[in-house]
């Protein structure tokens, strides 16, 4: 078996996990901002943004977030961003863990 560096394994695992979890987590995340199943929820950041925008243009970032909030599919770009975030976090976590293990522990 080839000797694959641990950061490469961490990145690959993080990218795969992020790609799988993004479509599941995205509706909940945009829901926190106020993008609900029936439209922007009153008194939230989404409602304030829509009030500032006025008429929302189809295909705009706001429209895509609202679509996700209403149960629509996450665009490929969104899924790639989610995968990159989780992959980067996995690599950073692995790097920090490697540094922590090098520091001697003293009670």
C-alpha cells in the first residue's frame, strides 16, 4: 500500500464528508438567517435583506438562498464550498493536533 501523507488523507476525507453533509446542513443554516419554507421570516436578517433589495431578481444570491430554505437543491458551487470548508477544517485540525502532540505534557 502506498505511503499517503496524513494531511492528504485528512483533506480527502474532509472533502468527501463536506460534499455529503452540505445538502443536508444547508437548509438548516439558511434557516438560521431567516430563509423559511414559506419565504423570509419576519424580523430576521433575510427579511431585512429583502426589504433592502426590493424586487428579488431570479438567480440572484438571495433567490438561491431562499430556494435552499424552501427545500430546493443546493447548487454545485454551494456544495463545492461546503466541501472545501470541511476539507480545510480537517487539514487545519490535523495540523493543530500534530503541533499539540509535539508539546510535552507536564502535570
